[in-house]
C-alpha cells in the first residue's frame, strides 16, 4: 500500500489556469504586425520598465487579439440572449480590470492595451480609468486615520467606484469620475474625467479584484468581463519600487508643488532607506494581505521575471 504521505500517492490538484511560457504564447499569433512604433512605446512605458517592440509583439499584441475576440463573443452572447428574451438588443461596454502591486507595471500594461485595442475592428473607442480617482481625499483619509493605509481597500470610496462602473456598463451616455493628481497626491476638487459610451473600458488599480466587503452583495469586480493580474516575486517588486522612488526623487519630487518635494534633497542612501521604509510599512503589507490573494480571481495572469519582462501567461480555463 502506498504511503499516504508520499507525494506520488497524491492526486495532482487541478489548476483553473492553463500556463504558457512566453514563446508558446507568442506562437499563438505569429503573423500579427505591431501597430505601434518604438517612439509610441517609449511614451507608454513607466519608469524603469524595459518595454520594447519585441515584448509588445510577443505578449501584448496576442493578448489584445484575445481580448478583441472576447469582446466579439460577449457581444454575440448578449445579442442571442436579448433575442431569447424578446428584448431590444443594445450593446454595452466590455469592461476589463487590471490589478497588481505598486511598481509591478500594471499602469503601463493598461495604457498599452488601450492603444492596441483601439486599433482592432469593433473596439475603436477605448477608455482607461484608474481607481486612484476613487481614493478618499487626503483630508478625509486624515479624518479617518487612514493616510498610512492609502491604497488599502478601506481607503477607496468603493460605492462611488461601483456606481461609476455600473453606469458605464449600463450604457449611460456620459459618466464622470474624480481626477487624481500624482503631483499633489490627492483628489483635485472640481476636476473630472468624462467617459462617453466606450466600446471597452479598462479599470486599473491595486484592489480592483477584491470580492464584496462585509455587508455588501456586489463588488466592482463582479461587473468586469475580463480581468488581468500582473504578477512578480515580492523581492523583485520591492527592488523595482526602490528604483522607481529614486528616479522620482531626481525628477518629479524636485517640483516644489510635489507632495513629496520634502524628499528631493535626500542623499541616495537616505532616499533608498525611505523607499524601503514605505515599502515595508505600507506597500508590502497591502500586497500580501489584500492584492495577491485576489490573483486567483483573475481571468489571466501575466507573470514577470526579475528583468520586468513577462515570462509566463496563465489563462483561466475553468
């Protein structure tokens, strides 16, 4: 009789994902020319991210094609459902959620997908909204004692975000969201982003895959048609965060209007120490407690290597 504790006696646990390495993923769409030029890619990528034409062609162009197929399939499903119910068919926006840690590169991916999807047939109007605009204003965070937990689920006005995505999904002709300034590190009063009936809406943020909170029946993730989680080792993300902090310290933080201007005069050692402190006290706990546990809820996971390049793609099959 086999030992019940022996690894060979255990039935392998079924995974809801099919995993492909980068080469196999790229082979799924070998003849698709990239619609973007190198200069456009430079403008799209974030600080310290080595995004290039090769990665766009091998990873993100196939992904944009898959999403385009999902949009068409979802539209066809809605149409036959309306026919079955004898209702008038009205196309609704396809909503994509992009989640992941601070500094993992999700903002760049969201911007890139916006540009790629807009070049496919049937999805010319693509809008991108980040959940930063649904953070409570700093004054409210201070009142609630949440300034040191900015980016944690409780620091967002989740009801407002849910109302916004619901209205877009329902086909409202015009929906507005608050505007967040990274320079001021706060919501800008009376400034708004307007979304007008897009074919695709991309919602990017740390916690967009969160399930409903206690006492709530619905979460914004329930309204998504497709979700992407950008994954990497914690140690790699910590290093990327530190390097990005240094680049910002030499650049944006030098602006006297920057919320972080007080860090502009730090020496490199002091800046690295401050970046590590912020990571360890805020961003890493948020990643481990709130963000990474939602990874299994994603439709697709992009897993990056230590060089910031995508190495594996996991696509949900169940």
